[in-house]
């Protein structure tokens, strides 16, 4: 189903109070609140609304977060399975329904190619269809721009098919033979499971990602965490501070109703585990000798979440079923350090080691030495420039369906205050024009 862009301008106006870059859940949420406040704006989307969910996820993809956590502004999940996990096409449909409700002033197929300061003091916004000026720019481009493939991948023989997780669709896409999945974050373990369930022989390079229980003491772990106030924790109170933004997500899955992922159990079923990828030389992949440690550390995080839930249950005097203590279902006999691809019959590699954001098109001093955007709750040090939809922008839910509404509302409040009641963007005329 294609989203019908709301009364979209055929071309850019010379000037907007607000330009929103990106038509995903973050950009649409911003548009929702801007419309509510009667602030004139445009949403520019390089491809189509919901592109990343529609085109950058594999066929069996489903949410890891339960449906009840889908809380787009004034549009929470209202389907029959709040405890379920929407499949890819259902997520796209949810987003398209939200877009249909918001009716954003959206132009699809338009890429913003540069944002810089114009002599007038406004922002100069260059796009694939021309230039406009803006008083405020909200960057809602998602942050998963560049799929990471390690430089040593160039050393692989041509006979090995390489696919990044963003381009992985299903097991049949890969040539016959065994598969090496590199990376054990959420994507890596889910793709490993997808291949394993299809009967493919899988090898997995296990990194340092932590893992989470799914159901514990009779309830979904996210429900306990919700009740314990974890989702209200803000990054300024997080023990890791801003570094929380760069931590790998806990792995588990929503597949088939949701379950935890214990890689030791997959090892018992025949999946071959290795440590972190170290190098590739002449068809031989080298790994760090850290498999044992990585499995242990993932389990330690898993157990610490269980302990936190136990403590909460005890404190609150809740009656909840007891659970058997965690035990290691399998322990590696040493840390394998090499894998000869040809000897193992491996014909393809799936890279699942993440993405980098690409902000090179923003020509403004809003970034730290590592190229990460600087902001407080999305408000950058460059007056009028904002970021939205990034992990731990403010809370755990900021980069997810759960928290984007709060962050978007906050940014629009800031924009409204800055525009001031007397400005053209905040008057009844503008509100009517946008809503028309
Ligand atoms: C594999 C994976 C699994 C995830 N699972 C979950 C989950 O279970 N639950 C959950 O809540 N979250 C999950 N997320 C996180 C998050 O919800 C998604 O990343 C979501 O897509 C973020 O929405 P967004 O609007 O911030 O960014 P996006 O959906 O990426 O939207 C950004 C949009 O900006 C457009 N764009 C980019 N650059 C430009 C430009 N220069 N000009 C114009 N347009 C541009 C893109 O085309 C895109 O449509 C997952 C993320 C990934 C990668």
C-alpha cells in the first residue's frame, strides 16, 4: 500500500519555518505535533514513507519490542495482539496508517543534500529538487545510513557471496553451502536463527552484545522493566551517560510469539560459534580468543536483568512464579581462532555488525570529534537545528516506537517557543494552510 502524500506542495516553497528531513516514524511524529501547533513546515523524504521498515528488513523480520510499545503520538497500537510482535509488513501498515492520520505536508522522493547557514541567518537547505530556506531544521534520518563491512572483507575470495544484514532477505537468497554470520547483535542472532530454522548450517562470530530474558517470573521482561520505571530513565541519569547511545542492544527475538536467544542452546543444535572477527587472510577468517568471555558476559547481563526483576518483585511484595536458576547449557571447549572457509564448505557471509550514521550533508558545527551529533534532548548547539529518533536521545525508547512521541513533542515545544507567538509560523492562518 502506498501512502498518499497529503496535500503535498508540487515543489519547494522558497522558505519554511520548519523543514523536517526524513519521513520515518520520527519525521512523521514531528509533523504531527507541528500540525497540532499550527506551525508551517514540510517533510522531505528521500524515498517513501516507512522506507527503512519496508525495504531494509528481511522477510521474516518482526519487532523485538512488543506491540504495546508502539506508541506513535495519538496513534498507539490498537490491534488484537498488544503482547505480540508485528511482522515487517504489519509495521509498514501501522506506519502508513499513522501517515494517513497525520496527513503531513510531505514530499517523497526528495533527498536533502546539504544544510548550511545562509547569509540571512536562516538555514539553506539544498535538495534534489532545488533549494529553500528554513528557520528550523529537524534531522530525522534514522542514523542507520552506512552498512558497516570491515575493510578486511576485500580479502575474501570472489567465490564467497557477501551480504549485509540490510540486504539479507531470506535463506534462499544465499547460494547452497554453509553460512558465516558475523555479529551477534539483534540482527545477527535473528538472521542466524532464520538460517538455522531453514536447515542451513550456520557459523556465528559472537561479539560483545548483551542479551535479555524474554519472559521471566510469569511476565514479559519488558512489562517488568516498564513497571520498574526503566523506560523513564533519562540519559543524563544513566550510569554510562552519553556513552549509553553507543552500546549494542540486548538480543532476543519476537519471532513466533517471542523468545530469548541463548546461543549456547544453538551450539547444542549444531550452530558453530566463534569469537569476534579479527582478520581475513586468503580465505581463512581469524577470530579473537574471546568466545568464552563474550558468552559469559552476555549471560551476566541476562542474569543481572533477572536479578533486578527479582529484587523488584521482592520489594513490591508481588506474587510471581519462581524460575529455575540459570545454567550454562553448553560451554565451548576453548576459543576457536581460525575458520578456513573452503574447508568448512562456507559459501556466504552475512555481515551483521551494524551501521554508521552519515551526517556529511550537514555543514554546521553540531558534531563532536567522532562525528556524533551533539545535543541535549535533540536540541543541538546550533540554534534551530535538531535531531530526533536516535538511541538514548533522551530515553531508551527514543530510537524506537516507544519514546519518539515524547521527544518529538519536546522538540516542537522548543521550536514553538523559539518561533514566538508573533512569528508567521504560529498563527491561525498558517495552521489553516497546513491543515488544508
Ligand atoms: C534491524 C532493526 C531492528 C529494529 N527493531 C526495532 C524494534 O523491534 N522496535 C523498535 O521500536 N525499534 C526498532 N528499531 C529501531 C527504530 O525503530 C527504527 O530504526 C526506525 O526505523 C527509526 O525510525 P526513524 O524515523 O528515526 O528513522 P527511519 O525509519 O530510518 O527513517 C528515516 C527516513 O529518512 C530518510 N532520509 C535519510 N536521509 C535523508 C535525506 N538526506 N533527505 C531526505 N530523507 C532522508 C530515509 O529514506 C528514511 O525513510 C530497529 C532498527 C533496526 C535497524
